[in-house]
C-alpha cells in the first residue's frame, strides 16, 4: 500500500534547521487539533465500548441491577448448552457463503456486459444501480416481505404461468425462507458491480489484442486475462462483503424475524434479541465478542489463502 | 454479399445484447416498480392482482390514509424527524472527516502513523459489535429517546470517508499549501481556504453516501428511540407494517414509496459523485 509507505518515509526526518522548527511545532499542534474529532471518537465510541463489552462478557448484567462477575460462565453456556448459538452461527455461515459468491458472480457478469462501449450503457448502469441505492432501506425490506408473501407477486406469477396450484408461503417455509434473504442480497449487487467496472477499465487492451492475435477464444481471454487481472478486486470485494454479510440485521428482522423455526436467525439478530429483548447484556456481549473473533479468523484465512489465488502485477521496486 | 451478412450479424449481436441487458434490467427494477404501483392500487388489487404493474386507476387515497400516520402523529412529523437527524449527522461527518483527512495527508506530527493504522483497523470493525456497550454508555448518560446517540458519533468522523477524502487530497498539488504557508497562512486557513474548496467533489460524495446511510438507518433508531413522537420515517414504516392484524397494504406501500423519494432524487441528480466515490474508495491505495 503506497499510503503506508508514504507515511513511513516521512517519519523521523532529519532535525530541521532553526527557522523551520517553529513551523514544525505549529504543524504538530495543528495535527492534533485536526485529528481530535477522530481521536476522541476512537476512544469514546470504539475503544472504551470494546473494553466495556469485554468486561461485560464475564458478567451477568440486566441494566437495572449492577453487573455481577460470573467468570467464564457465559462462554460455557454459549458453547455447551446454547442451541440457538450454534443454529444462528450455522444460518449466518450459510447466508454469507452463499449470498456473497452469488452476488459477486452476478456483479461481475453485469460489469462485463456494461463495460462494452455500446449505446445506452450509461443509462443501463444507472438502472442496475437503482436496487442498491434503495438497498438497506426499511421500505425495501417491507416490500420484499410482500413480494414473497402468500399474496405476493411471485406466487401470482407462478400461478398465472400454471407452475403452481395454490399460494406458497416462501417466507414461512423452512426450506425457502433463508433464500428470500439471499436473493435480496444478490439483488443489491450495485457497489461490487461499480468496483468491478472500474477494475475492468484498468485492464490494458493490449493484453486482449495479443491474445486475439494468438488465436485465443473469448472464453480463454476471460479465464486467462480478465479473471486473473481482477483477482485483487475480487479479493477486496469478497472480504468486505463477507464481513457485511455476517453483520446482516435490518432486513432479517423485518422480513422473517428469525423464523420459521429459527431458520433465518442470523447472528446479529440473535445478539440483538439477547441484549434488547431478554436484557441479558453480559451474555449478548459475550456473543458479540465471539462473532468478532469468528469474523477475524475468517478474514485472516481469506488473507492467508489469497497468495494462492490473488494475482498482483509485478511492481517496479518501491 | 459478405459485407452485408457481416453487417446483419453485427446487428443481431447488438439486438441480442440490448434484449438481454434490458430484460435483466427490467427484472431488477421490477420490485421497485411493483412497490410504486402498489402505492396506487386498492387493497383488493394488491391482494388479488398482485403481479400487474399498472393499477386500474391512479388514486391518491393510499397516500392520504398513510400520511395520517398513527394517533396524532402524521408522516409530516416523521419526515421532519428524519431530516433533523440526517442533516445534523451528515454535517458532522463531512466536516470532521475532512479535518481528519487533512491532518493525515498534509500534516506531520508524532504518532501519525500509529493513529492512521488504528483508524484503518476500525474500518474493518463492524458497528454492530459495539452496539451493546454504546447503548449502555448512552443510557447511563441519559440520552435514551434523544437524537444524541444518532448524531454525536457522526461528529467524530468515519474511517471510510476519511480514507476516501485522503485519496482525493493526495491528488492535489502540495505546492498550493506550501505557497500559502510561506505567505504566512496558518494551517487552519489553508484547510479552510484552499483544501476545502478543492475537495468539493469528495465532500459531495461523502454527503450523499452518508445521507443514504443515515436516512436508511434502522438499528440505531430502533435501539435508542421508543417514543413514537421521536421516530424517523424508517421506524414509522416498520410500525405500519406491524401495527394491526389487518395491515393497510396500500397505505404502507404509499409511505414506503414516499420514504424512498428523497433517496431517489439525490441519486438522480448526483449519481456521478456517488458512482465515482464507490469505485475509487474501493480501489486506490
């Protein structure tokens, strides 16, 4: 990352000559003034809450009475006796690892379609981005619930095509409920699509020309040039999207609220219930820390494996 | 002949391409159109003729019923609440993120590298992980049922935007700053008079993206607000969807459509900035 090396280089410069020393002191002072908002927030809404949460995870705390230290009991209960913990973890893994690859594949497919210099492409790009603009809103979640509801458009379509006789409860059937959330996630492919588009434009045309001269087919150019050249971006998108997949909450709450039979009980939804419905703040904090560790491990694994499949162009010596 | 057939072939590919892309585009946009059309349909049509997009008659009845809201609280009230929260949070995040970005990209001070790495680490830290302790802190400070927990953290800048603005500042010539400093300008006026005007596109991108996030935010209001008089639009719509045993679907669709209108208008006028912001912040650096 050039940004980091840029910072490193500027550190510990030679001691400046006298006239500049005053400027440097001003620089120091101004530096702290300008980063103050971040520094204060970093302590007040990130570091202190995280430490508090770590402490609470070893306590029993219902907000009204003072927290009581219980040692590892929360973790013991979670790992040994909590069926919903395993269930929600399973659901979340399924959700993230199905929806993210599908979403990225779809985003890449459309980016390839829309990178072609054809008439109306700009308009199409806007059109395909619209679902993502509305993405996280509650209105879309409410609409989705109706779309897949018993009287919704999907049933209406399938019945008018004669594929189904009676209405089917997509949201209430254990086999399909999670899929409605996955389809919603895939539908919001806009930002990875834009990032892929930017990446596709950076692949030098000379590579494709050379491949064409050598007689490569379109499919060969795609698998041998496009995909390898895009791997850094695929990697970036994958990490970001997996993390946000694990944090999915709003839509799950509104559309299925964990049901049927906890088949859509995503992890954050479970944390939320423990914290704000049962008021088991200590237990919920322990759950949140476990999630943080799980996401950390996944990210680390993805980073570790990246050297096998992410292709970086040889850079000039920095 | 050969020329002709090649031309027809080209035309066929072109046609196939547009059919494919347009078909997919229609499929993608269908749910949105469906919701908008639901805002005009009668409840009977919504339940029995769900698939179709053009209602029998365009009646504004749903909007009238929906706007009434709950009890004495109309949607005018909820929209005002949403605008207050969104404006205050967006102003804060834009100003503070620009300040922090300026410090990290233009000023030298001890600890800068450490702070920068710490900030980038928080980029990976999801807000949901700290929701419980944050709630406890704000509760103990007596800020439940106020907008403070929704607005104040925005004034502490946000790593995502800081990073995006930093990318932008790096592209500006440093000589401008240096010349101003030599002429006796302080760092504060350099920031205010030189950097801020030059990074306007990045600031607009920040404003738009953050507007979306705050306008759509559901978890924050859900946790911190329990009095309906304080609800933003997002919570009010959820209340609509859950309220009674027989939901007024038409009114619900009408208010959902209205709630997306500001988002849509901003997208229509500023989508260039939005698209640039997403594609550059994801790639560079």
